[in-house]
């Protein structure tokens, strides 16, 4: 399927958008719905910062950075489109969809709707959303691609060094 990675980005964005709208319309901020006991809760929360609540109230900074990152992802995706590297392109699509999803929240409302909450005993993992999940899974796909691709690099480097060494030995001094 041609340009499937953009369809992945659109799917991530749409799923994020719909879930955030449902949470914002159905739950008051701070309201919780237990999904799996106290382990997994749907919790209406707003975040004016980045991941894990860092850099609160830096809206303009995030908008500028996101425009730059989204532009870079689109450029790199376009440049890599013929590589046939499914892990890389899928990852880029997920990161793109997630970045645009959170960007839209920040640009319009100045905050991001978060709602997925997990508790591990007394530790509560920072509340997140579908866009954050898409970004994390996308980065994991990009890392997998990097690991798979880097396995071939030493062989290619070794072959290139051997070739250069042989050419050097064959040249008269």
C-alpha cells in the first residue's frame, strides 16, 4: 500500500483525537473510572507541560519545537519512503500522528488531555494519552529498525575495509 506510513499517522491522530474528545466531554477533571481495580484507571487530567509533566507552561516553546519536529519527520519520511524499511516508516508514522495529536491540543487549548493511568503498588505512572503511546511505540519501532540495520553495518564496513586494503596492496609503490 502506497504511503501507508501516512495512513498510520492519520489513524494514530484520529484515535487520539476521538478518545480525548470523549474524555473531555464525559468526565470532569480528576474524575476516575476503574478499568482493572486500582491498577488501570481512566482519569481525566490536563497537562500543560511535556511528558511526565516537565516544562509546565511552555506552550510557545512546545509549538515551535513540534512544528520543527513534524517538519523533520515529514522530510525524513519522504526521503526514506523507497527504503522498504517497514519498522522505520511505521515508527515515523506513529511519531508523526502522536506529535500532531498533542500539538493540536496545545495549539488550541494550551494543554493536553491525558487519561490513561496505571498504578504499580504505591507508584502511579504519569498519566498519558493515545498520542503519547503512539510516540513511544513509534520510537520503539525506530530503535528496532536501527538495531536490525546496525547488524548489517559491521559486515559492510568490514567488506569495504578489506576492499580498500586489497586495492592499497595492489598499487605499486
